[in-house]
C-alpha cells in the first residue's frame, strides 16, 4: 500500500519530533541505511534479511529463518508504516522506495563515536588554541625572525585540515555510505 501524493521528487517537511521518532529506533535506521545502499529502492524480503544480519552481527547467509521472519514481520507491521506516514518511503507490492524527504534525516545523524569529542567542542577548542597563538604573537613570545604570515597560515591550515576531515567523517558516517550502518549512542 503506497502513500498517495509523495514521490521521489516531492519533498515534505518533517518536524523535529518526527525525525527523532523515526531515528529513535535502530531497526528503522538500519532499514534506511540498507535502502540507501540499494540506490534508494529495495525489496522488503531483501531489506529484512540485511537488517536481520546487522542486528545479529552475522552475514546474510548465516541468519536463521526465525531471525529473518521476526524482522520481516516488524518491518511490515510497524516500521515501514511509520516511515511511510512520515513521507520518508513509499511501500508498494513489497518494494520500498525512499522519497526526497528521507534526505532531510541526514543532518540529524552527526554520529560521534564513543571515544571522540563532538565536533562543536573540537572547533571551540581549535578556536581557543588559535586565539592563544594570536595573543602569544601579539605579546612577542615568538622570535621576530619568523615571518609574520606564518602564523595566520598555520591557523588557516589547522581549520582547513580539521574541516576537510570533518566533512570526510560526516560523509562516511551517513546512512547508506558504509557497508554497515553507523552505531548511534543510545
């Protein structure tokens, strides 16, 4: 049963509560990741197999029929209807397709691994270090033999390298970008 009126080219605005509800469930995140990996369209049976494999930390060939069936049933009865009501997917005759609305979920998935600091705090620290460097230059801590353009170049390079790494990591951790979905802190 497909949703009438939402196509891949028609984007619906999701409320913040809708986004949090959608992404609060690991099975829905796994499903979205798997659909994105399959060029934004997947068969429900294939989707259930992949989600079951990720949930059980197995390859697809190792999952049992019980594991597959459990995921298939919950996807069909709970998760796909939730995603469809939100306008994130369409589901028709066993084929699940992402809509343009699904793109708006990516911004909420800035995944921070457990052994890392959030990017906002990193950039705040980098700005503080840069400010300390500017103050040190101002008070004459460094020898005058160092050309004056070296310090702004160092600061600019620090921000440039940090931002480039941040962009790379953000893309790597987006749903659908890697083989296995990124783990969110729950």
